[in-house]
């Protein structure tokens, strides 16, 4: 079955960096676009970044452009989100997602807290 597992979250000070990882299994990872989403308390889940199978097609929400970078390593079945210059408003649970056979699959999420 399709599984996604995120890791790398934690507590970081404003201006700091974190790298999130999402390991996928149960599907042909290299054939699937992948995306990162986040949900802050009291807010709807939003798309943060996505990456195509070809790795060169990336999309970012305006609020993270220039600070976050999405990448993937198909040999490791892993997608990454490098987050730099973190701000308190980046605090959220971060989820990775893929679509397989017309169904969305989500990981359980990893908490990112940006606070001094």
C-alpha cells in the first residue's frame, strides 16, 4: 500500500533552517509528482511547494518563494523541503502528498515550530 512518512520537523528560532524529508513506498516514486502542504492552527491546509517527476518543474506559494526549496531523490524515494529564513508564520504541521491511481495520499505530518 502507498505510504508517506515525513521527518525533520522541530523547534527552530526565527531566521533558522530546517530540512524536511518524506519517504514514499508502495508506488513508483519516480513516476509521481510530489508536494508539500502545511496547516497552521485554525487555518486551512495550503500547498507550499510541488515538484514534477522531471524535478525541474517546481511551484511555490508566494509566501515561501526565495526561502524554501523542494527537491527529490528518486533513487531514495524521498522528497525534501529545505526551509531557510524561517518565520513564526511558518509554524504549522507539514504534510507531503502524492496522487496515485486518482487518489490523494498524505503522510501523517511533521510539526514545525518557529519561535524564540
